[in-house]
C-alpha cells in the first residue's frame, strides 16, 4: 500500500494514472478536462500545476480508482498524538482513573435514560462519551508502549510508585538495608 502521507501531489497523480492504465486522451474523454491540461497535471516537472479541489472527484471517477481521494484524506488527517512514556506507576494509575471516570460518564448517561430508553439523542451522547473512553484508554496504553517493548528488567526498570513505602515484612527479616 502506498504511503499517502509522505507522497507528493504529483506522485499521487502519477500513481493514479498508472493504476488506471488509461491514456491522457481516454481520461480527457471521460472528463471535461482538456488533453493539454491533463498532460500538465501528469507531467512530473509541473509540480505547481495541479488540479483544483473540485476537479479531484471527477478525475478520480474517470481514472477508476480512489488514489487521489486517499492521498487527500491522508493530507487532511491530524498528526497522531504522541504520548510521553509514563515515568511512574502513579501516572499510569491516574490515566486509568481518567478511563474509569469516562466509563462512569457513559453509565450515568444510560442511567438517566432508563425511563425513556435509548432514543437517538441518547445514542449520540453515548457514542460521544464512548469516544472519550477510547481516547483516554489509548493515552493510558500509549504511556506503557516503551515499557511494553522491553523484554525484561535489564532493558527497562519497573515503573514504581513515587511514594516511599515500608519494605515488605519478609525483606525486613531476611535482607539488610
């Protein structure tokens, strides 16, 4: 699958034309775009000469593929949110508490609709709230990504709570400070 995110507009046009197997004249016959203009679109050295936004859908239909549309979508999607790794167990627990709070919001909304049932407005609310649950869970998951990549404690130290705790009773008996 092509990497639409890093592909230039010119590369996307060339790939779409190549995938179609059509000549420039055949594409022109299927659209209201002249052969001269199409040649400039598909010429690799004409980087600044590109189809306007309203010409993309008919051009895609004429080419018989969705390459240009997928390229446009990839250009419009926001950058993925990079979550910094957790520095402590407390950070992970706080992230999980936010997940639980989001689940609680869903439960409260459903409890409020118990008499009426899940009507369209309630369904929209619940779907939105479930989206919040997913986002919070993905953040918590992202915090543990680097830790999960490690195979054992020689590659990553365990995440510990920042609070000082007493040593377990068995360590106090058998281990010296």
